């Protein structure tokens, strides 16, 4: 579990997370990406912090928690991710490994991007973030 | 009057972060609660390890097979989008106020405004916590504050850790709604 507050997280890891988000966003079909805390604060995003990002961080926090509650209720093991699909695109919400579920990646993609590719891109980004967070001594 | 056939009634617990919404539902729920808590990174607002980010859920069984379905909202205003979602289908709201906060009246105003439709139908009870350690504002002060806003709502000092306190507040709300229901019939 992360003991840092959001300001510390932004200061210590914001730039590094942003680099990973930008690498992800360089892929065709990725429209936006964000990392937020599990209690709904934006830590890094592909675009400058906007009101919509702050609202999205809160929504992702709730969705992730509800998803985890469903996983527990239905005895599906450990929560991993949540996928939402709309007519114009889709969104993936993933817990970043090694953070105890306290940091969440949210990615928005176009409808044209294939699900399998989308999933792999998001997972690769999560793993890269996890490795860099651990190398950066993410304080337990 | 409430119908004779067993019914389910949805009631909300809301209020600031740390006011005791999860504790209140936990104190009375007859089932294993559904909790959606996350690590709290905003210790400056309230120094506790976790905070509700989805909703809490518990149930209280009543005589005649009726069931109260209790939902606790997240307290922080950034989750206000969820307040509206969780409030759908609810018959009443219990607003928990933390008397140890710097301005409990300002806190109260946020929830009175956000749940105005329940205020208008007389479906709100105000439960004030931590009054033993923080005696001001008094319960009378709350009534005067509400009167200044042309509101007549019941206010109680409660310890949300005590099931009898929480059940008392639920009982008051349920009876208020029954009276309101009977008057409109």
C-alpha cells in the first residue's frame, strides 16, 4: 500500500509515469491515458491536468472499487482490470502491479483498435510502470 | 401507510469523509457488508488509512419481512457524480455530520443542497457525531441554523459505533416517511 500523498506521488513519479503514458499514446488508436490513485486523484496524464481528468480519476476510482467488489463477491480471484465499451471507442482500467492496487492506469482508445492489441498495449505499459516504480523505490 | 407485503426500502448514509458512514452501516447490518475502500492519500483532509470510493452496502431486516437496504456514499465532493447515481430509488437520507470538523454547518450545507429533493419531501435526518469531544455547535444550534434556512429536520447526537443509536435514527427516518406517506395518501 502506498504511503505517499498525491503531491508526493506526482513529484516523485509524475515525470516517469508521464513518459510511459506518452509512449503508450504514441500507438495508433490510443486517444488518452491517465494514472490515478485508487482514491481518485490524478497523478499523471497524457494531457495537461483538466477538470475532466480530475472527474475521470474519481470515476475510475469508484469503478475499480466496484469491480474489485464484484470479483470478490463472485470469487473470481484478484481484481485485474475493467473494460468499458462505447459505440465510439473503449476504455481499459488496470491496477498497476506492485502498488497493491493503489495506482490505476486508465486508457481510452478508438473503436478501430482491436481489443487484443489494446489489452497487450495496456498490460505492457502497466508492467513497464511497475518495474520503474519498483526501481524508483516506491515506498511501501 | 407502508404496504403489508414485504418490501425493500433504500436509504442513504452520506456526509463528510470520516463522519462514520461505513461504521454506521457496519453497526446495524445483518449481512456481510459490501465495502469499496481504497487507500487514503489525502491525510490532510482526514487522517485515516482507507476511504470509501464506491459505496458501502448493508441490510437491516424489519418486522413483517421488510428490508432496509443501506447505502453509504463516498464523502468527498469529487465523488458527487456517484451521489446522484446511488440516490436513485432511495426513499430517504441520513446526513452524518462530524462535529469535530472546522465548520460543521458548512459541511451540512453541501449535503442539504446535494440531496435537496429528499429535504423537500421530509426524507432527511441529521445525525451529529463526536459531540462528546466537541460540544459546539450544540444540537440547539443546529435547529437554529436549520430554522434560518426555513428547514425543519430532526437532528440527533449519535455515536455511530452504537447500533442502538443508528437504529434510532433509521427508525425516526422510517416513521417520518410513513407519516409523509399517510398525509399524501
